[in-house]
């Protein structure tokens, strides 16, 4: 599989099989992803990996908070407002979900709450003193992780849902208070028989977003 094939093949997996991913495979993926570029070679990322019973405990704690109506929080503030274009993409996404089948919205919410039944979640963190430039670097290593996983036949799902209660993650994973927990990436084998595995979100065309100047 070449880079172009990995980019075209990778998509956000919304339901995983109950199949374990071995430790060495995760380490191989992360070893490849650590080649990602960063500003001044600062390599601002710190990475935690949770699986097995520990991940189940984390998910149960998240579900307990939701049941008790504990407000979701995040180390990274959400946008105050989305652009018109971004809102249009999200509306199309919600519309597309409705085509999956009856009660698709309920099913979608349940999958999010259950961490998509993923066997492993990779958590990306960075020091709170760092700026948005380092956030850009974490975006780079996130994509590298997901492409490396695709090459090895694994599916991925980057989701804010996975970091909604950072205090739980700090307690369970022993993450220092000086770190922002930026993103979670669920990883495992896709359940190809699930209705949501047939769902593919639409993407913009090059002509919609790219402006080329000064080139023949």
C-alpha cells in the first residue's frame, strides 16, 4: 500500500470488532508515526495508550458521568462559532447519518458513548505552556498514526468524545496536570458487518477548496 492508497482508504471507523490488537503492532505504528515533522524539531507530543480492562474502566467512568449528568469538559476549548462552510458540512454529515437506517441517530450516539467498542485508544497530550503551533504538530502525528495503522489493516477513529472527561483520564492513566489531553484516537479492526461501516461521509472536491495562482 502506497501513501495515496492509504489516504484514499482511511476513514473514520465508527464501530470496531471485539478483537484484540497486540502491543507490538501498536508500538510499530507509533514508531513510524514519530517520524512526523514538528516546529524546530520540538516533538511536543506525549502519548498514552489504553486497552484491555483499563480502557473498559475509563469508558465505564465516562458513562457514569453521563448518567449523572456531569457536564462534559475538555482541556482544549471548543470553537465559539463555526464558519458557514463548516456548518454546511456538519449538516450534510447529520443528513447522511440518517440514511444508515432506523434509529440511526440513537445508534450513532451509543457508539460514541461506548468508544466505538474500540479495543485500544491512543491519547495525545502536550504541555499546557505550548502554543497553537504545537497543536498543528499534534495534528501531523495524528495523521501519521492513522495512516500507519491503515497500512497494517487497522481502522481508526479520532474523536473529542474520547477526551470529554480529562480528570478521569488523568486519574486512570496517571497523566500530569501540566499536560493538555488533546485528542483520542480509537484503533482496532473494523466491524464490517455493522450498518455504520457502510457509512461514508462526503468530502470536498479539490476545485471547491484549492486556489492555485501563478502556475500553468
